[in-house]
C-alpha cells in the first residue's frame, strides 16, 4: 500500500502543467499537500458490529495486517500479558475477565478501548512520518498537513508534532450512513447545543498555527439547517480561523435533469445557499473581526501519555470559555 501511495504521490507532484511549464510541486498556486483525507475514519472500521454502510467489509489480508500491528503494539506497550490483563480490568471495569496467555490471542476490541485509540494514533503518526519523507524527496517546499479528524487531546498532541498547520472536517447531523434507505439523521439544533460541533473543531486549534476547516456543513435532513448563518462562520471569524470550505457543490456548474435536496449539497438548498452568502460577509469581507483576546489550554506531556482523559476532547465547560 505504501509503495502505491509513494508512486502516486511522485506522479502527482512531478506532473508538469503544460500551460505554465511548472511542476505542481513548484507551483505557488498549490497551498499545501494533505497526505490522506480522513484517514482516522479507519480507526472504527475494525468493529464489524457497527458498520457505517451495510456493504462495509474487511478483507482477510487487511485484517491479518491490522491484527499483527495491534499485537506488536500491545507487546511493546506492556511487555508482559499479565500487565495487559490488569490494565484492561481497569479500562473495562471488570475483574478477571481477560484470560489471554499470549498477546497473539488478544482480539481487536474497538469500543471504549483506550489502547486501541492510542495504537491507531501512533500508527497514523508513523504513516505521516513516512509520507513526509516521500513528499520532501520530490523537492516540494510548501506546507504539509494531515489529520483532519479527531478532537481528542492525544490526537492533537500528535498533530502538533506532525503538521505545519491544522485542518478539520466537521458536520452537524451527519447521516448515519451513505446508504440513504437505511440512514438516520439526528434532529437536534445547534443553538440549544451551544454550537457543540463547532466547539469540537475549535478544540483542535493549535496556538500560532493557521486553522483550515476543509469540510463543513449542517446536513439535510436535519430540521434546523436555517440556523447555519448564525453559527459556524461567525464563530470561526471571531476565533480567527484561516479558511472555511463548505462541502459540497456550492454552485451549479453544469445543467442537470434531476435536482433534489441531499445531505451535503449546497446548490439545491435555499437555507445553505443563504448561509453561504452571510458567511462571505462575516468571514471573508470581515464583518466580524477576530477577537483581541484568547484563552490557551496548556496540556502536559505527562497528561497526554498517562491520563486516559487525553483520549477525549476538552470538556463542554472548558470549550465554552
């Protein structure tokens, strides 16, 4: 997989634009390189009891590779199987439940497992290290970035060491599946929830680094889409975010016979098209000025490495500050 990724990356960055004569790696119009979109989605995909889409499957070769990485990570972390069993009794609030004799017997327990979360983020950091070396070897000199999902503190700590700036994707009331016939869409509203989905993204912000929101939307079928103009862009402008990119299809670019509302498209939605107009004023025109003050959350390395609360985002009360 990495060999294919390297080959594709080199092909893309070394491509020469026939109109300018510039290779993409040298073209100043390219703001940055993102190694892999939403890679952290893979963290939950090993849980075969909770599929995002009924067609989701894990190939035998993939499962074998993941389990090998998982077992090696556990052995490196604990050294002895008895220490793992003792730790998991605390994590899962049990006593004597885990009777594994070797690390190779340990299954992949995804839900509520601190070790699985840390293992995934550590392997993601390893991939980013590999990707950075590949991109640098092409001669690309611009910004590099990764990790647009996951507001947990542990993830942000890794992000702080592996990325030139911060990117984030977020949606309010994201459908439970892309299989529309079986999807569910929550019916809360952003105002009563005190902009919780925006606060999650804001908690990923790192002091003195640009903050790009590379995907965001308030999804249909949620009934409170009309709240969008009062929510995401105004708060982002006030907190001095660098970029907002709506997802998706903000304008009509070719005639279509069929037009219908969908969870993400902007062009068919009067509510989100209106929100985008207001957002241009708030954010790009500068109607809302960045705050002159800020509050920084200081997190120690000891907390990140040893405290299980590092595997969660900042608390609601903290983020309301």
